[in-house]
C-alpha cells in the first residue's frame, strides 16, 4: 500500500496559536480542508537559528503525513512530552519543547 498526499486546495481555513516555549514565542498554524487537518506551519519568534530549521522540517513532515491521511493522534502521541533543557510556561501550562507545543496545538484543533 502506498500513501499519496492529497492536493492542497487554493483556499483553506485554520487557526494560529501562540505558545510560549523555552526558545521564545512559537506561532503554530494548523490548516484544514473539507477532509480534515491538512497542514502545519510554525514560526519561532527568534529566526535564523538551527531550531527554526528543525521546526520547519517537522512541520513539512507533519503536513505530508496529514495530507496522506495519517490520523493526527499518531503525531500528537509522538510529539507530546518531548522535553528540551528549557521548558516554557504558557498561561500556567508547562510547554516542554517546541515539539510538545506543536502537539498541544494539534490537540486543540482536534477538540
């Protein structure tokens, strides 16, 4: 069996979440189409760092997976709880890493 990503429509809808991480503010946009979650973009407030490249890589892989029909819960399970040396505190909630923040944004989109 081969998974193929569905085509991206010209117009999609989504939400952007600001999450406070140990690396700074992370802005996570989760877009959807008529089928469900479609793609994830994230931008770290402090650009040009290696972390920003890693976040872009993770979002590209997440987006291909979502467009290929992989259940978002698979990604949430894999990303939740990943820890980095400097966690953040976002409105009383501990954000363990940028990956953990992306999982939280996906969870919120699924609710």
